[in-house]
C-alpha cells in the first residue's frame, strides 16, 4: 500500500481508495454537546446461553430424571463469585454417579450452554460439573458424608 495523503490509502492491486471509510460526512468533529446527545448502545452480553435460573432448572430436572438422591440447592449469590447456585446430590454407586454426570453434561450442552467443565468422571466417587453460574457436585453416599459440602456452604457467617 502506498500513502497518498494524510488519512487515505490506495490499494496497490486495484487502486481502490479507502479514503473516507472512517470519516463522517460533515468532515467537522463532533462538539462536546453533540457527543453527549449521540446514541449510546449498551454492549451485548458475551454469551447468549441460558441464564443461571434456566440452567438450574435444567440441572434439577435432569437429576430427578436420573433418580439422583437427596439433591440440595445452595444459593451462592452474595457468598461467592464462583457461581450463583451450587447443587449437591448423591448417586447410589460409581456407575450411577458417572451416568448422572454424563447425562447432565449432555443435556446442558443441548440446552445451549458452552464451556461446561467436568472433573472426576473416571473415578465416579465425586464428579464436579462447572456449568458457569451453576456448580454441580455428584457424590457417592460415603464421599458426600465425608466432605459435607452443603454444611460448609449453608453455614451462616461466623461471629467471634
């Protein structure tokens, strides 16, 4: 590209001028009062996936369909920045825990949620599913009793 004048360029190949592509028609800069009247658009959300409540509804419906036991929902709004909700549930065996988690991940992806992360699927003792605003823990009964996550997250603030 060769420079033709201060703010315009000419394409070497076709000679098409790109002058004025980024300039206003009036050639005069906007004054401060005009800038304040200029239309302002709010940025669009980055993801167009389901909201936290819709994701929670999908999770709870799927857990019920898969016969997960003792599902507890913990509201994390105002408590933590890791998400809005945490769901703790139990499967009867290694195979049941893995099946619950696998089917839940598939349904979340079908619901339009992207970037779902899963940990612990191979072992089947404790599977963590991070669905953005909703965190799901699927335990075997013994492991859930040992860690008692719902007690830790449901506890109120400590007073000294």
